[in-house]
C-alpha cells in the first residue's frame, strides 16, 4: 500500500513533463529518468547527452518508462546535459527495438546500440573546404602554365577540393594555394553530398506474363498500405530481381523509402550497377566496408528520408528509416541473415517484424526458400508468387551425381575421372568451369606419418587447417595461427607431416597440375581482404578473365557469371555431416542447388556435377532430379514429426567457462533449475560438438517447445531462478538457433 502511494506520488509529482525516461546504449534493460532542461524540446527518440555514473553518454529519450528500476528520488535526479543536433529515432524504431529485445532476450540497450552504429552521425559535422573561382578576379601578376590550367578548369565555377583541382590540372596543391593567395580562387565550404534520387521510371522493362502477374500482386500489396508478406519463389535466372524492382519502383513513386537486404557477400558492384541501370542512380549502401564517414552520412540520410533506397546487409534493418514503405529480402533462405554474437537475431524474421510495425509489405525472394517460408506459403500466411522458368528460356543445368565409390579419384587427387573429363570438355569449348568446395585453406588436418599426432589448436577442440599459400596453420574458430612447422610438434621427427583431405587451395594445386595453361582464380574469404577486392575479382570472372574458378560458398550467392558452363561440386556430402543441425539437409539442398544453378544462365544448357559417396541420399536424389517438391515434402514431414522449426521452437543455451568442471557444473545447475513445464522438452546439458573455443569449455542445452508456447516468458522465468553468474562463467541464450556447434 505504501509502495503504491509512493509510486502515485511520484507519478503526479515529479513525473510530469519535467523529466523524461532515457535509454542508454549499454547492456541494460531499463530507462532512467532525467530532469529535462528548461526550454529544450525533447520529443521521443531524440538523442541527448546525459551524466551516467562518472561519464557523460549519449542516450535516447524514450516515450515511456521501460523496466522495473526503482523510481529515482527527485532530489537526486540528474539533468540532461544537452540535446544533440541529430535526427531523432522514429517511434517505429523505438517499438522495433523493444520488440527485438523482448524476442531475442537481448538487453534493450544493446538493441538500441545497434541502431546507433554510425558513430560519426553523432559527432559534429566538420565542414570540408574546397576552392572555386572568383568571378571577374584579376589575373595573377605571375602566370605559369600550371596556374593557367588550374584557372581554366576552375572557370566553370564548380567547387572542388584542392587536391581534386590539382589533380585535374596536373599541378601541385601548392599552385592552388598560390592562386588562393593571389585572390583568383576562394576557399568555400563544400556542401554535404546528397544521395542521388533513384527514378522509378528510368529504365522500365517489359515483363513476361508471369513476371507481370507477380509484379501486379506486389504493387497491390504496396497500395494496400498494410503489412503483408510475399514469397517470390523462382529458380535462379527466373527474373525475380526484375519483379521486385517493379515493387521498388512503385514504392519510390509513392515517395516511400525502400530497404533491400542481401547477404553481405552478395553486395557486389554487379548488383549496384544493375540497380543503377534500372533506376538511373545507385542506391545508398550499408555494409561493413563503409568508411565511418559514409556510415554517418547514410544513417542520417535514412533518418531524414534523403536516402530513398538502401541496399544493405542485415544490420541495415536497424537504420532509423523515416518512412519505410517496402522491405525486400533477397536470398531469404541465407543463413548469413542470422547474427550470432551479442544480440542473436535472425535478420529475415526481424525484418518481417519491422514491416509489421511499419504497416509495410515485405517481399522474400529466393530460388530455394527456407522450409519456414515454404510452410508459411503453403498455409496461406504468405502470398506465394511463383516464377516457373528461367527468363531467357535457358534450361536449368543438367545435374549428374558422380559416385565416388564407383569412380574414385586417383591416389592423392580429389577430382574423379568424370569430373576431369567435364572440365576438359568445357575448356575445349573455351567456356568457364567453377569447382566448388566449401572449405577454406589447403587441408583440414595435418598428421604426423611417424607418430600419428594430429595438430590441434591449443585453445579449441579443433584441428588446425593448413593454409599453404600463407605457409601457416590456422584455427577456423579462434584465429590462432602458427607457421607451418618443419618437425612434428610431438615426436620431433623432421618432414613427417602430411596434409589430409582437401581445401580450395589444394584443389587449386590439382587444377594447376592438370591444366597448367588454364587461367584460374580462387575465391575464398580468407584470400580476399574485403568487399572491394571481392568486387574486383567478381568483375574479372564476369569479363571472362578466368577459365577455372575455384571457390568456397562465397561464389554461391547472387553473382551472375555469363560464361559459366560447368559447375563441379568437389564434396557434395560435406554439409550433410553436420549431424546435430536440423537444417543440414535443407542447407545442403540450397547450397548445391544454388551453386549448380550458376551454370549456363545466359546461353546453352549448363551442366552440374556433384561428387558424392551417398548418391541415394534424399538430398542428392532431389538435386539430380531437380525435384524440389520431392525434397520439400520429405523435409517438411521430417520437421513436422520431430517438432522442429517451424512446427516447434528451439532455444539454445550455451554455458562456457575456462575450466571444464565449472562449465559442466553450471550447465547442470541451469538444467536443474528449469521450471517444470509440460510441453517443453529440455535436451542436455551435453558437451558442445566443438567442446573448447578460445580456451573456453562449452556445454549446450537445447530447449524444444511447441510453436504456440511463449518460450521467451518461460526462459525469463528460468533465468530469474538461476544462481548468480560468477567468475568467468558465461551463459548465452540463442532464440531460434542456426548454429549447433
Ligand atoms: P533472378 O533474380 O530470379 O535470378 P534475374 O532478375 O536476375 O533473375 O533475371 C535473370 C536474367 O534475365 C537477367 O539477366 C535479367 O536481366 C533478365 N531478365 C529478367 N527479366 C527480364 C525482362 N522482363 N526483360 C529483359 N530481361 C529480363
Ligand atoms: Zn582455436
């Protein structure tokens, strides 16, 4: 009773307009009340500087108190230092942050931190200066050819940076400085670059009847001004991009903003150029390769509406869109949309939530939609738009399984005779071949011939992977690396170490031996420093500067290689070995389908070859027969009977600690304290398949529940019952996990 009175007193007294709840981007789940300074307008979502402990930090004014913190004593309440001159987060962003936090069980402050991941947007803008000509200025007393060139160029009255003018005039910046001193040029602030406006009608294409029907449905969805999900489903090359561009054009024509999410690796210049060709201007980009200044500029442009269309990786979802009218998720099945650190979220699923909060339609596009999306399409929850064939009428590649038991490669080689034959034929026709192996490096295991020792990572329970190009052994889990040793670390014999199994570098070696004349390129994330270099290599392939491409999964996504005729999958079984992963079959099917689908998109019929030890496996059968429905029916039945997603919910809990006993002990304690619940099944704790990562021992628990159960509420209740997490113990909760290692 007293408490209640207390609270009421607080509500009516201090809690007037004189103070506001502020959310700080830290790992906390609550707002703090701050006194509002007089005469400062503090609308919800605006950014403020506040004293927080000994520091001053940026916070966001929230529109209602969050969390169960005790009300602050008005006498001790601190005052907001100042309001920042940064566009406020729209209220839809506040609701979205709350939703993501509630769903993922990540602290709200950390979700808001993701919404602020553009530091330079919060710093004062430093104006950049350039030079321009002074009309009617007298010529300098001393004229040189350099000076004349610079003045001639500047005569157009444009503003250029000094270095740009110097470069154009082939002189030094000293010459430009001299002209400023002489009063012929003047320094002026360069206006901030604006984003070019994509034009919805710039280069319209005539759609096929199937495309037109799908585009019509998407336009109606936009006109409805309401939330809806459409699954745009069609083989690679069926014209899905062209169809969703129509939707993009329609949303743009209504003055709305558009977000297109792609897997990070698909953000190639190919995509950007195609967008530009269609809309006359490139989209704003959002990905890890942006400079801090570009991040800040794009963030602000999302908030002001200056950026009409943003193409980005999953984190673009957290940009402060002012008026989002359409979201497109291309390659919606891609596991890369799942974020696995800090706030664990599935970008595709959260994008659907974002669309719902903004009453906007969302389009999921894929040649191999996820089982989750298929089920939603089959039950009518999603609109299912199907493009039945390839746009250019080119047939889908013919896929052949190569039975490695019947036609094995020669000793020490990895390409079976039928595969070698296929490459020979392709080379003879001057066409491109892609050899695909989803494994970086040279060999996954290094073994001593004398004592049998296997070289493991000292910090992880994993073998070190040889990277021969770099002459090192690397751990793919923690980044540990050491130079390739000459002697066995155990028995110290010299030259006894042998590489076991292939990685892409080893395939490249075999290719160089077999086809020394062929121009080869390796596409592997560890050999390519970043998106920029990646774009350059893709361009080379596109322009036919390679005969044989050897690549990991980064070749599977979104690229269009016009000369590619033959695709060879070196190890079709690789993905199926991930036993604990309920999506292993789905992922293998998607990957094999996508990779082989790269073949023959723009000319005659391409061919795909899959080396396998399990040609009878349902996934292989479906790939070879190009029978997606058979695979889907099989997989959906499996999911249904095992209560796996989307029929059931999964939550992974991972306990880790520096000592095995501590990790195991705490994992058991976690399990023991699980609240009783009838329909919730708890598996584990069990030692994780990768039992040690970075010197931390890992134990896993997996929770399985029927769809209709509120697992978040259950887990929140459970976490509240746990003993205090002390020392170096860590507990991570992963709702809808995609990783089971
Ligand atoms: P998807 O996104 O399904 O892989 P795309 O949209 O990339 O398919 O289309 C495949 C190819 O067909 C591209 O080269 C594209 O330019 C072309 N294409 C698709 N639709 C049309 C159209 N209506 N008119 C002209 N070319 C088209
Ligand atoms: Zn390691």
